[in-house]
């Protein structure tokens, strides 16, 4: 787990037949996430699969994808190997419904990414929709092709023991070390089924992490937050937030509602301050290109982390519970606090830290003035950091204290109501 929590930042990739459709069907467009196109318009499976006939991502370049992730400061990549539409983006012997057998492209992009990842030190994981599969009667969700009486618990069990185990085995044995199997949307899977699948994965790849969307209780290694959920609590177990750059996981060319770099960094800071990772999504198009807006965001985030990466990687959960600060967020590493500043309050007043502050300065910039005041009778401690006015935001203040941090847990809140 330590590589995971130390990494703090990864790349999510949603790439499939839906990327070629780009959220459009006939003369319509989906108002929602584009990877749900087949479900949104209840497209018959034999019509949807025709997308494969012309799926030929000639611009796909695994080296560019992995280099982009590495240069953006991302330490791992999770890519959709099979999404809810049931189409495998890898060479599977289960059936012909996959990128190698059903498309003119005829190559296995996951194999090429596994190779490229080694070159850039980016760990590779696979998203696998283990429950929803709109190509299979036993998969959950396709009520428009398969009548209810066919979609039985027995059919689902057969799907799990058939396609899912077959393809999970292929993913865990044909692509080298797999860092994460990222399952999604557990609706009907039982505790027994999820425990059994967890054991199946562990037996094949003991070091492969499994996220909580496997389903079942506690059969996973870390918690996946909700889509674009930004937390308001500090987590004590490994947790990962996931986010889109615009409003769709899959490629959606008419969705220009992209987040700015400061907005992405503020989400990153908030998640890190809550002890959670951030996996930021890219939805490549049907030719295998990253959208230009996505490349801009990756570039801006990478430039920020080249200077301020120490405020993210390897940071842990700062024990003091303090209010959600409008100016930014705080991460901690040993005897250092990192104040991620996104707007200028003129000064930062921070309470409850008993240690003496030794130095404070902008990472990559000037030192800054600070003052401390304590009243030991009340275990009251106040730190003031003076914020220079002429700095472009965001920036990070690094504050080094004399020893591991000791905090008054009730510095901000009355704590428990009942008398101790
Ligand atoms: C939701 C959507 C799915 C997407 C996932 C990303 O579960 O169903 O399309 O892959 O969020 O977290």
C-alpha cells in the first residue's frame, strides 16, 4: 500500500468504442457522460458493436500517454480495460468482442502501455466493469436487448464465473505487474461473490490493489470516493478521489466545461489534506489523441508539481482538525507543514501547533515573515504567516517546525460536548 498512499496522484483513462462516438448518436447527443451512450439511447448491442468496424486509433501512442502522465506528476495510470459496454480494449480469448479481433486497429493498447509504463516509472492498473456489461445477458444493465426473465441471478453468476474471471485472469497474467484492478458500480453482486472475486485476484496477483467499488464489505484495499466527490473529512484508511477534467469520463468533444489548473490543484490539495489520492481522468478521442484542453491541464499541473511536488508526495494526515480554509489546504510531512494558497487573505492565522516554527517560505520563492504566540494555561497557540501581496496564486508555503508536530486537538473546536 505504501507506494499507493505515497503517490497521491494518478491518471484515469476512459477509452473505448464510446470514444469514437464522442457522446453523439444519430442526430442526438447525450447530456450525460459519454461512456454511457449505449445505455442512454438503449442502443441494441448488434448496432452498437458496429462502432468497432471503424475503430482505428492510428494516433494512439502509448509512449506519449505514459510520458504525459509522468510529466504531469502522476505516479500511476488506471485505464478502462472493459467498461459497461462490454467491449474489451485488450487481446482477450473470451470472444471476438475486443479491440484486437473486432477492429481494423488490431493491436493491444494495454500491452503497449505496460511496456511504456516501465520506461517512465508509471504503474499500470486496469478499470474493469465486473458487474455492468451491456453486451451480455448475464451482465447487469441491458434491459433493452435481454428480457427480464433472462437476466437472472444464475445468469449473473455464470457471467462472473465466465467472462469476468476469464478476462481478469488475462489482465493479471498477460501484462506484467498490475498495480490496481479498479472495479466499478456494484449493484447486485453479493458479499460471497465479491469475496470470491477478491480471492481470485489475490491468488493470481497478491500485490494487485483492489478498490472498494468491488462491492461487498471490506474485501478491498482502499476506498474509492464518489465521482468528483471532494471530501470534508480526514481519512484514516487509504482513499482515492477521482475526477473528470470536463463533465464526462469518456471523450465528449462538445463538452468544453473544463476545469482550470488552479481548480484541479485545489481539488488535489483538498484530497491530500484529507489523506486521499487524486486520480484525474483523461478521455482520449477515437483516434487515440488526448484532447487539447486535457493536454493544457496536464502541462499546468506538471509545472506546478515540478516546483511543489514535495507538498504532495509522501504527505500524511495532519492530525489537527481545522476548518475548511477558504484560502487553501494544509498537508504535512514529518515536522513540516505545507500551506497550499489559492487566494490571498493577507495573512494566515493557524491555531493549535505547540511547536516552535523555525523557517517559513514560499517553495521556489522568498522566505516569509511569521509570528507565534502561546498561552500555556489554555494550551492556546497561534501562528501568523504573512502573505506577500505580489505573488501569482497558487503557491505553497513550507513551514519547518522544531520536531514532530504536537497539536492541541481542541484548538478549533469545542471537541466532545460531554465533560471529559
Ligand atoms: C461511474 C460511471 C462510469 C465511470 C465511473 C468512474 O461509475 O458509471 O461510467 O467509469 O463512474 O468513476
